[in-house]
C-alpha cells in the first residue's frame, strides 16, 4: 500500500511519456513509417491543391463601361462595399461626443493675479507710479491712465471685485468655459466633460448653454450694471481688470476623442455584397454599375491569390482527423492490421481521384464559358467516387473502406468546389456501392449490381439536390444522365483496376478469393488426389473459420480460402502425416526426433512457397506461414529428452511468426481444434465443448494470440461456432437392421446379443464385480490404461455411454479422451508408445501425424 501511494505522484508523468513513446514504438515495430509519411504528405498536397487558385482569370470592367462578355461567379463570395462601410463609420463618428478636459487651474490663476495687482497698486511708491502703469497696461492689454490706477487702488473697486465680481466669474469658470463656442458646436454628438481633479465625466448635449470667454465677459458687464451703488468708473474698471485675466477651463482632448471615435467606428460591421456561385455578375452588352464593378474586383482579387491559406488549413486539419481512422485496425484498436501498402494504396487512390475531380471541374468551367450545356455540377455528379470506394471494399474490411470512402468524398467535394449536397451524394453513393460489392459472390453479380446502383444513386441525387435547397425540373434529365454515367464508370473501374491492384500491390481482392475458392483449382485438385485426409481436414476447417469470422466481424471470405490452402505444404511429404497414412507403417518410427520435427515444421515453409508460386496472394501466404505460430512440437522434444539428448526448443519450434491478424489467428485455432477433435472418445456435445475450451485456452496461454487482435469476447464467439460445426460433424446415427428374407431370423446387430446374466454376455463392470468392462475398454482391473490403447486414465467421465450389452447406465469410470499430440493439429498416432516415454500423453504420443504445437493434452470433461 505504501509503495503504491509513493508512486502515485509520478503516474501522470509516466502516462505522458508512454503516450508519446507508444506511437513511435508502434511505427518502429510495424515499419509503417514510410507509408504513413507518404499518406500524410498526400493529405498536405491535396490541402494545398484545394487552396490553390487554378481557375481562369476574370475580365475586369470599370463602372460605366459596356461589358464585352458575360461574367459568372465560380464560387460563393462576400464583397465588402468599402465606400458604404466608410460612410456608415463616418456617420457613427459624427455622433460620438468629443472629450473636453475641465481644469481648475485657470480659476486659481485668476484669483492669484487679481491679488497680485491689488497688492502692487496698494503698496506702490509715487516714484514707481509710472512704471506700474506700464506693467499693468502690458498685463491687461489696455491703456492705464493715472485715473484708472487711482480707481484700481480704491477700496470701492477692490471690494466690488473681491466680493461680487470675482466669485461670480469663478463659479462660471467652474461650470466650464471654452475659448470659442464654435469649437464646441461642431460636435453634434455633444461633449463629454472630464473633470481632471475628480476624474468624473459629464455628458453635455445642450451645447448652446455652454459658455465661452466672450459670453462670460458680456454677462459680467451686464451683471455689474446692476450694481448701482458703485460708480460707473468703478464698474468699467472692474470689467477692464477681469476680462484680460480670464482663461478657458475647457480644452479639447484630441487624442482621447479620436480613440473613442475609432473604437466606436471599429464596432460598426462592414457592408457586404453576397455573391452566390453561378450568379451572373454582369451580362454581355450591359453597362457596368458601381456595385458590379466591386463584385468583379473581388472575383479578380480572389483569383489573383496563389494559395488561400485559410482553405489550406481547414482542409488539412479536417483530412488529418478523418485520416486517423486508417491507423486503426478493424477491431477499433491501433495495431498490426495497418501496413505500408495499405497506406500507399489509399494515398494513391485519393491523389488520383482528387486530381481527376479538380481537372473535371476546370473542364466544366471552360465548357460553361464557351456556352455549352454541360455545367460543372453535372460533371461533378457523373464523377465515379462510388467506384473508387468499391475498389477499397474489394480489399479492406468494413471500418477501413468506410474511412476511405469518407476521405474520397471529402477531397473530391472540396476540389470540385462543391457544397453539402455534392458531399452527401459522393459519400452515400460510395457506401451504397461498397455494400453491393461486398454482397457479390461472382463478377457476374457485380455486373448485375449496376441496376440497383443506378437506382440508389438516383435517389441519393434527388435527396442531395433537395438538400441543396432547389430542384430544377429542367436539370432533371441532365442529373439522371449523370447518375447513369456514374454507375457505368464505377463498374468499369472495378473490372479494369482490380487486376492491376492484385498484380502491382499484391492484394487479394474479393474477386480473386472467390476464384480461389473454386474446387477446380490445381492446388485443391492435388490435395484431393495426393492427400485426401488433409483435403477433408481443410474443408472442415474452412467451414469452421467461415462461421467464426462472420460471428466476430472478420473477413470470412479470406478466412475460408486461407483455410482451404493452409496445409498445401503437406503435398511434398504426405506420407509423414497421420491423416494420409491409412493404416500404413509410421515413417517416424525410424527417424530421429529432430528429423521428424524438421519434416513436420517444413510443411509451413513449403506451403508458403507453393502459395507464392501459384499467386494465391500475400494475405494467404502470410496466413499459411502463421497458422502454427511459434509453437513447439512438444512430443518429439520430450522424446529427444527421454533418449538422453539435450535438445533446444528452437530446433523443435515452428518458424512462425505468430498470427498478426484476426484471420490468421482464427485459422490457427480452427486447425488445432478440428485436428485434435479426431481423437475424442464418444464425442458428445459436452465433451466437444470441453475439448474446444482446452485447446483455445492452451493456445492463448502460450501467447500465440498476443500479436493478433482477438479479444476474450471474440474467443468465446469462436468457441461457440466451432462447437456448432463439430457437433454437426460428429452427429449420431442409429443402427439399421439387415434386410432379412421371409422365414429367416433377423440379424440386426442387437438381436443376437446375449442379455445380462446369459452365457457369453458381456456384463456391466459393476454387476460382475471384476471390472471386466474396464478390461474390455482397454483398462486393467486397477483402472490403469493398457498398452493397447496407449492412454492413461485421468479421472472419471461425467457422462459415460450405457452398457453395450444391457443398455443400462454405467457408473463413472476412469477414462481419458483427447488428443495424444496435445491438441495441435493432426490427430492420434498409430504407433505404440515407446517404453521409455513419460506418462504424459502430450509427451508420449508419437507425432507422426504432424503435431501442431505444445498445448497440453485435453483434460477430461
């Protein structure tokens, strides 16, 4: 518990490292690096091609000019009306309030300057009067006479200014006074007064009520007229004193105003013109308007781009996400099912058909410009993407050809500048064709499938066109013609390219597999004549693997054909395998154990060589080489040990490799189960089931299935289907009576058999008390196996057959059933057990029949 807690903090780091290292190890183990690199490079190239501009250039006309030719938009496009956008933004800018800073400094400065003037005139010496007048004249901007200077020094004026005039002016300045009202009135959206002292903002839209310096001076003069107690000279001198000292408290903050206007104008959405694909921008002979000129300029600018990077990025990201489905095996896990040639084939298929789709689109645009009746849309619907997906269905399993069809539909739609309707037509048509191809049993079935293919494509075309939002009755004939052409081209592609794929890439297509399944094939004829036992064994194994593969979703056709040919290597030395000896002498009796093992293991290598010579296909060659894995021929290995040798397991081991696919693993299991089932004593359904479980568990425990993709659920389903086939094979029959003539006794097998207790009766073991029944069955009175049977009792049977004499149930007796060679492939051996053999049946039984592995003998059920 403590160790676990201490390792917990380091777990995320370990998981991260494992996540990074796992794909690298997987690529190194399966050597899929070059194929994966080419596959990704193809994705990048097609994405760049999708964003590249290969369309013809657009003729550019200016407003007021007569169009010399008709211009049609080849894509959906949004065109910005820059003039309209600018006008809308200017309108928004004019409605924005201007920012004015409200400062308190002019008020304090005014008070200080008035105080300084009063202080100067009150303390001036008579000798300094003249100099003071010149200084005041310069400060106030007016001529200062001696009389004016005397008024300034009077208490009456100073009292009027400090108590009445100056406070009123300060209050007015605090409200905000501009230098000129015209500056404020130009902003129709009002002004935003920002107090620099407090930071507060006040929006003023009553611009007429805002004051400037001129209005403040005028209002000050009017107010002082009401001061009747003061003399006229005092009132005029007060105005003369304060007017020059006033400064505006409102100043325009140009930087803040521009920033605010730019922010609000930037929030205004641009004005766009929408151009739809196929829209006639300008007709021949028509006078070009300003709006049409903008659209033409946008089309011309779009075609002037070499590569549209946004399109490239979008297509590349989507294609890589879809392409990850190719890296997963049919069972949904990343594993060994992906091969370099799979990635190369899919990449080439995508590259060729995507380029053809792009070329067909450019051709359609040229035809449309020349005034032809064919449109790019009609040509796009005639393009046989369904045929390309059908080629993938001939080779791959359902998960993989669905991913291939999805990639084909995506790239062909993008490069054809199509929309959702075209993509749905391509993808659904591809899935419909793959379904038809996988159901075909002969090439003639594929020919007849053109009729349902046409019907299905027609329905998909109608649905896709309706999905696009418009169904043109005039284009119905062209659309149906395109569907028929599509179906015919798809059929031609299947027949024309499938032999090339088989020859160049080494694939075994469904057509080739169906041809190899014909029992008139030379290799199958040789099996039938030279090794009839092996031939019969292969037929039964083929039925078993077909049922099992269908149950778990594997390639049942490939499994069946591979099972028919998996033992063709026995054609070289048929007499060394028990199923072909038919009572003859066992040739392994005079051979050394190592030589016997060498002969048995050689049939795998010779079988692969024969398969290559007869061009059976790489998939079948691989299964032949893997159907024994790396199992050890335990019988001859143990025999060598008993003879005093010091053998190496590698010398008694099949060359392998272990099964790399589900199909190879299914053939291995069915081969071992069927061959070892021949040794069953009284093969009842219960015993068959127990025997299958023992063999399958033994192979699994050896690790032979580690590199395949079989799950426990798959093994359970395989066992159920193997049990069903073998139960039908070992069915029960009743004894038929002899056809007795009239007057003669019935000689049926049970009629003359003596009954229990009669003389000569074969009594039940428990009734006579001396275990005679056991001796009759090859056992002595102690329950041990006799040399005749070569089997050792391993325990009581839960279900023993009734007594053959009295047909009464027998008690449980020691017995042993199963395969003497450990359940590894070719049945029991007829030779006697060597005197120095160990008591283990899996080690003692001679393996002249070609024991297939080192599985333990089947335990009694």
